[in-house]
C-alpha cells in the first residue's frame, strides 16, 4: 500500500503545483501533512518523470516551467470466495478526494466487474 500512498501524494502535489498554489516548502509540507524532506523527495520523483519544476520566490510557489500532465491509473483485482472483483480507477480516482476512500462511492469513474471463478 506504500506505492498507492506515494501515487496519491504525487497526484496531490501535481495538482497543487499545476494550480501554482503550493506555498513555501514548509507550507506545502503542512498542506500535505508530510515532512519537508518528503516534499523534496516527491518533487524529485516528478522530476524523474521529466517534469520541469520551478520555484517563484516572489509568489512563494512551485510551478511547472513547461507543460506537464500527470495521470494516475490504477487497476485492482481481488479474489475472494472464488469470485474475482476488478476495480478500475482512471485518471486518478477522483478529483475532489485524494485517497482510496473515494473508491467506496458510486461515482461514474469507477467500473467494477465481478466474475465467478469456479462453479
């Protein structure tokens, strides 16, 4: 689940940078409820994806120097009692929420398929 949490944080960071609403690194860490060190690690991860990230001292915010878009897609398959359940969440599960808890709703961005594996 650490990978999913990391993807959630990357998506949240991307949205804040894209909106040019991060604040200082300390403020950003506070907004995201993480450490400053983790903020810098996440920024480095975005840079690994070739995101050109700049910081404006005047506006006190990070921003993308060039166009950049991040889309997170997750597919989960669960087998329980000989029944396969597949959950697909595309282009990040939800624009209003930044957690897997959004998967519990009845939003139209989720498609779930159940298949009986054995008769």
